[in-house]
C-alpha cells in the first residue's frame, strides 16, 4: 500500500539517498556526469536534513520510503520530488505532486512554482505547469544547473484524487 507521510528529522538520510539515486538515474543526458556528481555530493548532514523541518513528505510502500517531495511556504515553491529508480513510471511522482498541490490549496496558496530539471519539464507540463524559458538554478551549495522555472495556478477545480482520505500525515 502506498502512503504519504510527513518526514521527520530521522528521515533525512533516507530522503537524501532517494534524491541521490533519482538524480543519478533519471538525469543522465540532461546534465553532465560532473554536474550530477557535484549535485549529489555530500551527505544529509550538509544542510539537506534542514529541509525536514519544512513541509517535507515521504511516499512509502509497505512503510519504506520510495519518494520525496516538499512545499516551501515562504516561496510557494514545490521541490525535491524524487522517486527511487525501481519505482519510477508508476505514478508515484504524480501522487506526491498532487499531495503537495492539495496541501498548498489547503494553506491558501493561489499558485505554486518550481524549477524543473531539464528531464522533468515535460512531466510538469502534463501536470498543468507553465514555463518554457530556460534559466540557471543556483543551489545553496553554489552549484549552477540549467532548469525551467514553471508556475501553476491553484484556483482551478480540485483534481480527482485530491483527497485527504488517500494520504496520511
């Protein structure tokens, strides 16, 4: 059974590992090997664990984390949507995204934004996000990566499947 739950500080390493595996598997061709290695360098203790204090969630199957996602209320930004390679292409990323959008609606946000990786921009467009102009993402660690800034209004009707009954917190 798939469930989404709020991450705890003790989940930082699992979340970091999901991110690392997803980037190294899914971003091949969109970024150079050097960029991916720099992007995934370090450890959860290098600041990633601080994200657990935000609206950070884990998607779990049989209680084991397989995906992550985050909503930053200060910037109305969705981010950190990563899925373990063995669980990609099963709709898990979409379920995490839907959960974060529902949360944003519940908290009164009128729109959300994100910086899509080059390999994920089409996914986000299929989910209703708008944006085509490439930009440069500046990570807190100083890494610069090409991205596509995108935005989605949340005023439209709540999509099917956007139900708190489906998710756990």
